[in-house]
C-alpha cells in the first residue's frame, strides 16, 4: 500500500506547511499589484482623455495647415477642447496624441523647427500631418491645407 502512494503526497517533517503560506501570500501580492496597476491605468486614461468626439476633433484638425508652428497648433486646438496630450518621439521629429471621448486619438506629426543643443526635443515643431487612430491603427487621415 505504501508503494502505491507517491512520496509527494506526504508533507515533510522539516518546514512542513510553509508552501501553503508562500502560495497564499503570493496570491495576495498578485491581487494587490494587479489592482494597483489597473487603478493607475484607469487614472491615466481619465487624465489624458479630452471630452471631444471624433467628429469634433476632425473638424478642428481640418482647420490646421501644414507648416504651422506647434505652439499655434496647440493654441488653436485648445479653443476646441483639445488640451491634454501625450508626446512621443525623438530630437528631429515627434507625434502628439490627444485622447478622444470614444477611445480613439487625434495624432499630429511634427518635424523639428529648432534643433536643440541640449539633447531635449522640446516643443518647437512644424506640423506635417494629422490623423485619427484607434489601437495604433490609422482609421482616418485628415487633409490639411498646404500653406500656413
């Protein structure tokens, strides 16, 4: 009978029961960490979402012109409710994304106007193009006029 039961079914006399404590403790750590991560993501989503619909964003961006300075673009978009954005790029060009109320985003592409000497790309860009994206996929390219 003793040979038919695998040895792994018996608990060790040395430190027996500690595996249960570690397993329960790790489960609690994973649950708490997951909750904190979801909370941070939810707060970030609320903070960077503008209360602007996709149609309103297209209408506002279609008034922009290729070659506009970034400061002028941001000033014009802020009058239409597009204030919060996230930037991503390098020293010679970057994008700014404005989160929209439906989960998509208005993305603007800039190239550098003033090359920085300290390595920071700053906010001195010239507008190149604009589009609406959802899940990093372009769903609508916005036609910009050709002269600032």
